[in-house]
C-alpha cells in the first residue's frame, strides 16, 4: 500500500518546471494511465496511488519539498480511519478510551494526535480513508460494530459525551479571549472548584488581571483549572506541562488524577515522558511520518508502552518504529558525567549577588569545565536566566575590548521580534551559512528533522508558536558559540525531537570544548544530557539562591528533596520514573535519603 501526500502550501507549479511529472518513470513509459499529472480543476499535481510505483523520484526532484511518498504494509489498509483530501494526511487506527482510566498518547508531532482527538470527541466524522465520500455517524457505528469503540461512539453520537478540552497552544488564548481571569474561571466552573483550585496552583495574585497580561505558565494553569472545573464525560489534556516548572508539573498531574471523575474518560497527550508515565494508566504509541501518515498502536500498560516507544519496536504490531533504541546510559560513568569531557576549567565564578527591580539573587561559587553541560533546576522566576546572563557579562569583562564572547541564547518565550532577519532561510543562514546545505550536521541534525527546510521562504511573522520555538532553538544551536544558554530547549518539541536535541547539545559542547547551561523542567532530558546541575531555591520574584554545581545524583537528591518527590530507574531503559506518593519505593527511598536513583 502507498500513501502519496502533496503539501499544496509548498507546491508551486507555476514557478517550477513540473519536474515531478516530467521525470516520473510511469508517465515516461507512455502507459495510458499516468501516476502524476496536473489536476485541471486546481492547476496543481495529483498522484494516483494505485498507479504510482513508489519510486520516490518525484519526491527527490521537487524543488519545494512538497511531495512525500511512503510504501506501507498492506495490512494497514484495513485500519484506515481518516484521510484529508486526495493526497492528504492519512490516519490508521484509533485508541480506545476506557472509563475511569487515563489514556496517555506518546509519539511525534504531526502524526494525527489532534485528528484522533477530534474524532473521539465527535467533532470530526471519520471517512475511513475514502476522501471522496463524506461518511455518516451510522456508517461509523456500522464499522465499529462488535468492537469496544461501538459503545463509545454510540454515546458520542447520541450526545451523551460532553467534552472538556485543554488545548495545546495556550499562548493563543489571549488572541481569542479577554477579561478578568476570575470572571473566565467562574464562567467555566460547573463543579464549584475553580477558585479553590486556582489558589492551590498559586494563581490568586493573577485572578483580577486581564487574561491578556499573564505569562505562559499562568495561562497553562488557568486552562487546566478551567478544564477540570467542567462537568464532562471526556477530559482531554493536550500537552499540560508546557511552561510549567517541575513542581507545577507534578502538582497538575496529581490534580488530573485526583479530579477527573471516575465515570469519565480521559486522554493525555504529553512529551515529558516522566510526567506521562506518572499520569497515565495505559499508553497508545502513535507512529508514522509527520504530515504523511500516522498509526495508533494497540493499548499497552504505561510502563510497557513507554519502554516499547523508547526501544523503537512495538511487539504486538511486530513493527519497528525507529532504527535505534533510546537509552539512558545509567551504568556508564563517562568523564562527561563528572565534570565535562576534560576537567579543564572553562568558566569560574566567585560568589556574587545580583539585585534587580526588587529581586535579589545570591550565587555560590562554581565552575564549568570544557565540554560540560550544566543543568539548571528551580522554579520559574527564581533568577536562572539572570544568573547566566551575568556570567556572560563577567566573561566579557575579562576579555580585551575587541574580543567579544560568542554567546548563543535561546529564550524561554519566543516571539517574531527576537529574530534578526525576516524569513526562516535568512535567519538560518545568518546563524550558520551551511545550515541549509544537505550533508552538514546543522542541516541533518537540526534543520531537516525540525522540518524548517520546508518553511525556508516563510516570514517569521507567519510562523506558529511551535514553529517559532523550533526556529529559535535551531538558530541558537547552529551558531558557532563559546557559551550556550538554552532556556527550555524542549518546549514544543516531541519526545524524539527532545532526545535528538539533547544529543546535539551534548555533542556540540564536547566536540568544540565549550560549555552549555540548560534551563529545563523535563527531568528525563536533564538526566540524559547533564554532567552536573545547579539547584536554585528561594521565593520566586523575591529572593533566589543559586547553589554551586553538583554531581547529578547529589543535585537531583537536593532538588527532589525540596519537592518531596522520589524517582526510581526503569531497569530496561534506564529512564527515570516518578514514584507514586507514599508507595513502598517512595517511603523507602525517602527513609534512606535516596530521592534519585542513578
Ligand atoms: Fe511517479 Fe510515483 Fe515515482 Fe512519483 S513516486 S515519480 S508519482 S511513480
């Protein structure tokens, strides 16, 4: 079976020489049936999957990267659920939500998670891959007769399932909503819990503010409170962790588990694997090719599902979804886990204090070695970014005037104004002239996997929040710098992208013998990437304390003790797992003071 997808927003048949049509071997063989031709109605190409032989020549010839052809196992055709347009994205398989259980979904972005949610919420009637036909609710029920989904869709189509949905892109909220936070929460509050929940999550100081004037983290918490305050039968949380620090992530995960009614369905899409693991009762892995096709796996137990995802192999489907497994190298003790590739000091600082707009930060002495990645952990508003900016100015002061330190910074919040140039291409070339050349590390490791090569002609003002974050991260990583400060590099990235970015950061600091400071709230990424960590404590917005860098185990123990959370290791993959509060492991690890197992 073949899936041929054309991204019509990229396809420009009036500007190219129609290479896709001219070079197609089926077309050239002068058979009566063509595999690809111009549709007389749209003036754009159309690919006939039943004639196409899947040689991929058109994909390689297209100067705008508008085509994708995937050859898939024939068995998948029985699982076709939905198709957008003639040569559009195709979804196979649907997860089965279960009452009273949190269903976690893990997978790359762009492989149909949103489509899946829309179908399960009854917002989209699936056409079962037949894009020519508009399917009806009765047809859907007929298709699922005899399966677990039949009863579920019966309820959905008889309006017995009310949906509460926490959307993915929280920063879009101020564009569509205005008014006081308390008024918006009161409107959403059908269970009489909104204001109490808001105060539990530290939102009391912003209740009287307009929703247009609050931060991403506050917006995230407000939307979670609003969703939990609805009386619903299906609760959907799409990336509930973005913009939240570790303490807030664990808190909202506990609230979701506690407050979603037992007689309701709930679905969580999340890329922080430690959090997803903590939140979910079951896992569905979604795999495929972003923008081309996506497949929902069978339902696995949480531990098995996440481990199979990291292994890159789904046993129930007998399907390899990635060439290499992802492993957290816990047993290794390479030098980089203990103070950088070399122990040669790269930057050193004495204790110092910064006072800024009523905020005070006291910093203990420390150093970073060449090739070292130091993780920075602590709540939002505790001075993490202030600290690294100060380091940069301290290094610059020690240099001759004409020798500025080459510093690369990815801020936490990204807007079009932070970019120096107008288009994606100009910004990438400006950061690294080789970034759009195939075969270079910048292109192969960053620009291509992030899909930025497809957006090269776009202006930054036209990009979505996720695309802006990816561009900002790409620009900061591909720069030839001496010091990197990456504030939440994992924001908006899916699990695979997070882990590949983590590898890039580790590799580039080691190979160039430079140092990186990474502010990150995804503890699996900190664990995967950092040799040492700095723990920031104190009262956000008032007074922060930055401890000296500590070995990973010591630092994590200190940090997790403050949060009163314990982690254990998964024996197969080495990934860190959060212990359920008051479980045997939790109590035992607290007793012996091992909050974090290495
Ligand atoms: Fe023609 Fe299909 Fe080959 Fe494209 S992949 S060149 S449409 S046969």
